[in-house]
């Protein structure tokens, strides 16, 4: 996990004599090197292909030597360290937890949060989801605590993709999240809503956000990953199925079809798959949802209403 981030060579200027530090600074001024934070430089070519969340984790790496051993990587920074999907921009500071603090502290590169109530351990004590991890030499809050924290403090469209991904990958169990929801001390209703909505059936962040939109729009609860099959023929699994309305909803996430010839082949296969789904008499129509619809739920509402799925 995070091989690309961990493979980027970091140039820490404090390790060099003063004359060499000045030479490195001149190279940075010419654009030959790029500062990640004061005193840490990289070759721009080594980070050209990094995603925004990978850039954040690189900042975490670059900041590691400035983080007190008593502090833990927390919140969204910890979610990214666990490889969970983060919908929206990554945090602009490294997010940490300091068990010794009672008030938050914000600096240029760090946002330190005070201790909050942890998820109850009970029968799960000592299992991986309740055990600290490490990233770049920094201790990371246990996964269940991170999910509880994100559920209590972030919008549902940010929290649910993290929760769904952890369930989908079987890194946590639904029973663990149910118990965490019952013990939430911060924004308990908000946290419980997100944790109880978690589904291992969501295959992508886009599907998770789509579920949030269905809830916001007051649409009926669909069946996830419904299977259409006939003996001796192909099988198709659809993202969402509204059986009372005969409507299939498919979410086309970013990068689904690739590029070039790969994209053409994938589009053809998808068309054949959709024709197969439409051949079932109970299927009235198939609705295609793209990221733009998820970012503007009114667009999704219009698509659902046209297809005959009621919304508020």
C-alpha cells in the first residue's frame, strides 16, 4: 500500500552542510527541486503522477520528523493512510490526535485534535481494527476509531465511502460499527447514521455517494448488486435495482472505461451487458449516473423521476 508515496526520495536539507543547503535552495528557486514543506525537497518528476491524496501522504512523510511520538495520525489523514477513499479535497494540514490535550491546536502544517472517546473494545480488544497501525514511522489511530471520528465530524458523502470501503475489504465487521455507533459520544445521531448505513456491497466511492444522494432525495431503498441471470446465459450484476419500479441504476465512476482501444472494447462490452439486463421483462429502464449527477443531486433527481422512481 502507498508504494508510490513511499518510493519518492525526500531531500532533507538539514542533513547537508550550509554551502550545500544553499545550493539546494537555489535549485528549488530555479524549479529544479520542489519544496514539500520547509526543509524537505523532491525532484518534481518523482511526484508528477501522484494523485492529490498521495500528495497529502507525501506531506505526512515529510512532516514525520516534526511530529511528537505521543501524537497519532488521525481523522482524514489516518483514513488516507489506511488506503480509504476520500471524496473531495484532502486536508490541507496533517491531522493528528494528542491524547494529552484538551483543546485543538492548529499550525501551518499540523492540525492537532484533543482526545475523544474511543469505540468500545469489549470482545474485539486486540484485533487489527482496534490496534494502532503505522505510516512512515508515525503511529496511526485504530481503524474503527478513525471511522467513528469521520462519521461524527464529516459530511455523510465523505464518511460513507470510507465506511463502505472498510466493510467491502473486510477490514472491519458490521457488528463492530454497530457497537461503535451505540457508544458515539460526539454527534451521536450523525455518527450512528453514517455507521449504520455502511454496506460491504458498495464497489466504489461513487456507489457510496450515490447511496447518500438516494437518501437525500427521499428515493426508495434500492437493492445493491442485484444479479440478473438465465440458465445457460451470461450473468449481470447491477449497482442498484428498484424492483417496485423496474429501474436499474448504474454508476459510471471515473476511469471506468480506460482510454483508447481499451475504452472502445469496454464500451462495447458494457453495451452488450446492458442489452442483456434490458431483456428481462421486469426491467423497464436503465439509468446511467455519472459523477456530475452525484455532485449536483438535482440532476440525479431529474433522472430518477423521468425513470419513474419517486423522490421527495
